[in-house]
C-alpha cells in the first residue's frame, strides 16, 4: 500500500511507465476491495444494474468486443475508458485474464478516470428504438 501512495505522488509526470504502474496498483486495490467486475458478461450485468461507474478495456481487445462494450456503455450511460494496458498486463496486476473491467465504486473510479484515457463512443453506430 505504501508503494501505491508513492506512485500516485509522481503520477503528474508524463512518464507512461509510472501511469501504468498507477492504474495497475489501483485496479489491484479495487479487486481486493471487491469493487472490480471482470469479464464481458459480468460487466454487462453491472452496467444494466447500474452498479458500474466506469468500464475499462484492454488495448488489445477485439473490434467486435469493443463495439459490444461501446453499445452497452452508450445504452446504460456508463463512461468508457482505455486502461492503457494489454490483457497480459491486466492479468499480471489483478491475477485474472480479462479484457473488460468495470469499477463499481465512485471513489476508485474517480481516481482511475484521471489516469486512464477516455474512449469516444460514436453514437451514429447505434440506433435505439
């Protein structure tokens, strides 16, 4: 826990390695606190139930999966971010292979959203009737 606090103090630097360590530690803490939902189906249900505050995707997620996550976030009004990490890096930090994550706590999501890159959702792709 001390290392996480120290890395947060340096997070204003433009060094990408520090930022990855920062989000990695934050995701790890979030999982230990029980506020991290992992996997496409679990993230979908968290978004539908309204418990997800932000959805984070891996950089090497397939286009089809990304489009599906975009639709869910658009439909349920949840913010979408790129974790700036691939699935292997996410697996190393949280201990489970996942490409789609949802943070179900406002405080954790607030900090993670300052470090992660927002993903713009193209609303022209989706038609809600």
